[in-house]
C-alpha cells in the first residue's frame, strides 16, 4: 500500500471525462488499481523557456527533497533506539498517515502562494528543505556526540577487569593512603593460587598478607597488594612476567565522585534532549514529506504543460496499483495514451529530455506517452538514493 503512480493525461472534452475513462478501464472493470484525483491548483505558467529550464531543476529538487525526507526518517529511527518499532507511527504528514496525505493531497496555499511564479515556489521549497538538512546535521552531531560519550563511559563501567573502570569496585578501606613510604596497587589476576603463593616474593618490600580479593568476574580477580613505593616498577615488571596485570589507579574520592557525576549528568542531558529532538524530527519530517509531494505536483504541472500544450488542460491522477497487476496496468495505460506520443504541440523530444535526468537515479529514466512519476511512501526501509 506504499506505492503510487502519479500520472496526468490531457483533458478530453472535459477533465472529468479523462478521469472517467481512466477509472473505467483500470479500476471499475479490471481491478488493476485504486484511483484518486490529484488536485493541482491553477499555477502561473510563465514562458516555455522557463518551463523547460524549470523541468530539469525540479527533477534535481525532487531527488534532494526525497533524500532529506528519508534522512530525517532514518535518524528518527536511530534516536528512538529500543523504541524503533514505533517509528512508523511517528512518521506522519500534517498529522495523518503518509498514504492518506498523498491520496487527499491539497496544495498548501499559505506556504506556497499560487500567485508566485513556479520558480519562486521551487526556491521556497529548496530553501526550506535545505535549512532542515543543515539543522539536522547540527542537531544529529550534537546528540550523537553526547550519546557516544555516555556509551563510552557506560562501557567502562562494565566488561573485562582489564579495561573497565575500577572506581565502582573499590572502597577507601582497600588502600593505604597518605603514607610517605607505602602504596597500594590493584592487580588483575587470572590464577588465584599462583597469586596467593607468589605475590610476596615478586620483589622485596611487599607487605606480607596485604593482598585482598576485591572483585572477580568469569576470567579474573581484582586483588590489592601493599608495598613500598620505591619497588613499584620492579614489582610491575615481575608481575607481568607471571601474567599478573597491575592497573594504573589512584584512589581519589573527589575524582571518583566527579566520574560518577559525569555519567549522571550525561544521562540526564540525553534524557532532556531526547524529547525535544524527537519532536523536532517529527515536525520536520512532516515538513519535508509535504514539500516533496508539492514538488511532485509542480513536476506534473510543468511536464503536462510541456507535453500537452496550452491552454492548461489536463487531469492529474493518483493510481495505487494492484501489486500483482502492475504489468497489465502499464499495458492498459500505454494502450489508452499511446496516441499521445509525438502528437502533442511540443513534439516528443521534450519529455525524453526532461524525464531522463542522468545521475539522480530516482526511477524517472523510463519514458511513457503520458506524464508519470513514481511515489513510494515507505520511509522505514530506506532505499539508496
């Protein structure tokens, strides 16, 4: 239900007749698609030269706006983390589902006044979405930096004794503090027996029976040992030879408290930023998606005038193909509108040039005798653009 074909065909005697003809052969008789009228207001046409130039630029704008829309959706999924399964329900356009917005599309006269030229409307959309893209980069960088710092600190609170922060495992009473001659080391020990039998002999000046098991995990134990300061380097050397690893650690209550406070502060900051960031992403996803469908409407209008000539007389239609009947639907449309190819006022070269925009790769390389654009509203499975 996430795929639409946005097409237009010239008005027959009336645009309603064009609609009825299409609807009869695709929806009522053959169940090939569900169809909706796609409402485009009376826009300013401008000159033919302006339309040709604008056609190319609108193709690029289409790709850009879709790309930013998908980026915002993807980042919202990343921010939601373990609530990512709620992403789809948060991706709304004007407070309604994406398919519903496309089906019921109404031009936003307040944002994109129809008295403006087509070029001005395209520029308004370009600036609007460009600003959202720039803001997204700034906001995501700040939030990712905060999240990364928090994850780094949290990682050091767990994991192997060889790498984790030891501050949460030790207490003041484990250490000889404020001694001119003695110091207490923390040692990671794989074999408790070897340690208990041999630590006093690793060097001279080790305080007998001073070692104490502080903590153990599945692989190692964390032991204290007290010795004279002047033999610390020698002790480390001999300990390493026995596969005992002395961790660099200085007991300082103020620093340990500051470290714990830093994690608390980062976690609090992340919680504070989460809500406003999610709201910003939801609002600006809606802005981008709505802008994208307006670009599609602009493209249909411009291409229809180029193809079918003046005065403006075409019917834009939104088709939701029956997945199993897509090929048959395409065949029926080609039979219905095949006579348009080369028969318009502008000739057949314009559509080929304007439809095949190299390098953007958003699926507009095919040529059909009618104006055609593809819309996929599935923003969760992000396609490469």
